[in-house]
C-alpha cells in the first residue's frame, strides 16, 4: 500500500490521465502470458475492485475475466491515486507470490506515468503528486531563453534540464543528479575568457573556473555562492560522499535517496539560474 494524502481515498483529487489505463492493461496481458492467464487477470481484478470500494468474484471464463477487469479499471480511473496504487500493489504482490515472474518495476511504472503526464510518481513507499500544492518538492525553474548564449548552447541546456527532470520522474535518482551535475560543469565553461573587471577567467575546468571567479569577487555574493557550489560539487564527486561523479565506494558509499536527489537537483538548478544571470551581467559590464 502506497502512502499519500489520506483525504484522497475518499475525495478524488482527479481522474487518472488518459493513456495510463490502456498502458497498464497491456502490461497485465504480458504478465498473464507467463502462467495461468485467468488467475493473473483475477489477481488484478481484486485490486482494482478494491480501489472502487467493491469486491470481485471469479469470472466464468478467461474472456469474461478480461472483460470484468476492464470494467473495474474503468471505474477505478475516477481516482488517480487509488488507480495507481491498485496496479502497483498488485504487481508487488504478484512479485512476492511468483518470484520467477517478470513484473513491471517502479521505474517502468513511473516512466508510463511520466509519458502520459499523469502528474504522479512513485517513490516507495510514497506516491508523490507533482501538481499538488501540498508538496514542497516543486522544480526550480531556469529561464527558457538565455539571451546571451547562441541557440545551440540554449538547446543543450534546456535538453539537459528536461532530461534530469524526466529521470527524477522515473525514480532514476542517481542518473538525474548525474545529468544536472554534468550541466553545472558545462555551464561553468561560459565564463572562460570573460573579463570580470578585476581580471580574466583563465580556468578551463569547473574547479579552476570557480577558483578564478572567486578570486576576482572576494567578499561578494558570487564568491559565497561559488563556495557553496564547490562544496556541493565536491561532495557529489566523492566516492564516499554522494558518489555521483567518480563512482561510489561499495563499502562506505552512500546511496542517494529520492528526496535527496530532488534536493540536489533543485539546488543545482537554482545555482545554474544564478550563474547564468551573473554571466549576463558580467558580459554587459
């Protein structure tokens, strides 16, 4: 059973997005091909019936079981969280009962939810609403148009931002942080050769560029921000820290949790937004 706002069990926050039900139904058909088809259909029937507050009984044939399942799923579509929970719980229960069965995992389910713009993602044991104002896990926005850069550079930045967010929605947390960290290092290169008024940035790599910028802005906000950015970059690079950039220590390393991944991604997004604004300011001056 997934954890989410208790009120959603009685007052639906909205229907499941178009396309999710059809994709889940296809997956159920594939799962059912691994054993007794009717037994598998009956298994999922019981979970979707429960999502509507009713119970199911054994159908008279496989074809009727399929038809009845479709009916229960259609009724359950009225409440998106309960619909998602029914499919997830049914999959997990089947996985425990039949360890040899191939059953969709959480990233696979999240990928379907993301592709259908369902507005939810599963971060076991939680079901997270990406639209709910109750969640504090909103994504930090970065300006769509970075006017001081050419179109190719803008495309690279926006594509990487979207890729990181997509990976988060699929619960691929390490990859999401890895992508946004790569973008931070890439963004730093726009400062190469720029005249800060107190000197020219000579470094070619992230740490060198950050060091040059700090040297030319001692005691200023940019100096402090880059100190924070460098600390975060160092932690995420260390095998015994975040273990993102240089791999993780298999003995002493730390596995990034979903809430931590979103924190890291949002922190880096906010730093990128600030650094791009600073780059534009320095270019003008």
